[in-house]
């Protein structure tokens, strides 16, 4: 279960993932939760202060030190899956642009 968003993660927690935004941070935290790894997504208020811009480095997923070894393979699998999907989308876009050429 995620910690209350108003609480400071405190204790012995480490950043396990730096998300592109708060939404991605919660996706990753949900994956960790599905494997019974407690997590905390930080950066809600920092990102809100910037407005609609999507600054990097504000959305972080934290886990306790004791859970790092269990969390890392999940994070790596997520990152690999994300890269594969991005590459597939890029190749699909190039096919589309070839179809539109006169």
C-alpha cells in the first residue's frame, strides 16, 4: 500500500525510479504494489508549482532499503517494455509517413 501522499517518506527509503511525470510514477508504484512492495511517489507539489510544464526529476518513486533488491527487476522489466513499445511506435510512424508520400 502506498503511504499517504501528505506524509514525508522518511525512514530509510531510496529513489528507485525517476518518472517522467506523476502519472508514470503512480504506474510504477502500482506495479511495485502488485508485488507487495510498499512505495511512495514524491514530487506532487513540486510539479504542481511548475504548472502544465513537464519538468524532469520531480516525480520520484521511493522504496524502503530492504525492498530495493526485489524492486529493481520489476523496474528493469518496465523500462525494457517501455523502450520496446517506443521503438515499435517509431517504426509504425515511419511506415505511415511513407504511405502518405506522393
